[in-house]
């Protein structure tokens, strides 16, 4: 495998640092802001095995102060036993009354079980179960479910800026095999990268009409407001959508998301503590906006690395003061 491709697949290219010219463009700054506040940054999130994840967590724990919000929320093993409430925003908040998606269902299997991130708002868990059951009718055998949220939501020790209030879920772009995966396979098996090495389209060797079908089925769920996919995946969806294009509005291009798609549902009715986003703009988003994303991604992926590269900024760890006040109760509720 050529060196460049290998580097991309293992996620060592950091899209936050493109070429200097690229970093000065307004759209790049906008995209960067979106990327860092709403979603994941590295292209290969689903790839980390249990061992790699444990090493990453240990590195963070070695430097994080004990009152860091991600340390406090990261150690929770059970939900807060209250009525369900999403508190704060997708990238800054927490979750009360979460339920866990069972690790096995007829039409789904939870991956990376050891991370304990199969918790979510009960409405999101119900949606995942419903979508999983619908899968076979659109040719998708079942869902391999990645990270949802921690038992009480909140910031995570590793990965994901969002996924904090139990309304976001990652679904692998690998169809569920027709057998139960072993515990070991669920911790080590690699998800499928469906994007071509050009980063301009899907990889025709792995992409199938079934991929479009399951993403379309998810987008057509009325609770779903956004689905994040790599811009190259949106290219395929735009091409394969046919005449019914209304659901494409919900398909939002985002860095990474080449091994999984990310489903987001709206704040629940009457949940005053939950800060929703505006709905995405009208139109299918298959025109200039998508072309701009593709161009930016391509530049960022193939720009020569600057010598020296600048030192990464040390992380500023959020404390409970950085989260909505109600999250303090969520953390200690018994
Ligand atoms: Zn996600």
C-alpha cells in the first residue's frame, strides 16, 4: 500500500492542519469550527481496537486533572435513574435517564462493547432498534452499532466532540454478518472504509446500493434531523438518490465518517434543557456546497506536511463549570 494511503487510513493526517493557504479560507475556518465543535476529527474513529483505546485513555488520564469533566463522566457505568432528559447541546452537555442498547438484538450487534458507550436517550435507542428491524427490508442485514453516548453522556475521554446528550449514534458502514460476533471480534474487528483513495467518491469495490438504502431509511425517520457522512459518500448518495431527493437535505458532509455514518435526532418535545440546532438549509446539498467540501478534504489530505508542523496546543480540560449546571446532579444521581 502506498505510504500516503496508509497514512490516511490510519488517521494520522490531521484535517485540522491543512496547508497554510487552505487554513485562511473562510469556508475552511467554518468547516473547522463545525468539525471541532460538532463532530469527530480523525478519519478512522471506528478503527481503534480495545487495546488502542485503552492506551489512548491511559494517556489522557495521565495528564487530565481529576476534576476534568471527561474523567468524571468517563467513569460512569450506569445511567442517572431519573426521567430522560438531554441537557445542553450536542457537544456540551450530559444525559439523564439514559437506557442502554442491548448488545445483541435480532437485527443489531453493538461493537466495541468495552467502551460502555451504548447508552442513549430512550427515543434514540428505540429509533436504532426500529431501523435495525427495517434493515433487511432494504437489503441491509442488520446494524453494527458503534458509539452512542456514555451512561450519563458528557464529554468522553477519547474521540467525539459531540455524542454528549444521548441523541447521536454511529452506525458502521459494514453490514452485520449473519452470525453473532464474538466479544473479541467486536473489540478488534475493523470497520469498512467505503471511501476511495482519491477522497472524491466511494470505493466501488466496497460500496453497494444497500449502503444507500440503509442511509436513506435512516434519513426518512422523522425524528432524524441530520446524518453525517464523508463528503465522498454524499457524492454517491446524490448520484443514487433518483427522483426522491427530499431526504438528502439531512445528509450533511463531515470529515471522517468514512467507516460509519452518524445519526442525530432532534431534542425531544418539552425538553427545555436541550439546545437544538437549526434544521439544515433547504435543497439536496449536492451542488456547490458539496464540491467545496470535496475540494477542502482533498487539499487537506494531500497537502504536503509542513516541516516542523507546529506543536499541538495542550488540551484545556473542561471542568463541571463548563457544562450546564444541571449536569452536576446528573453526575451524582443515585
Ligand atoms: Zn459520531
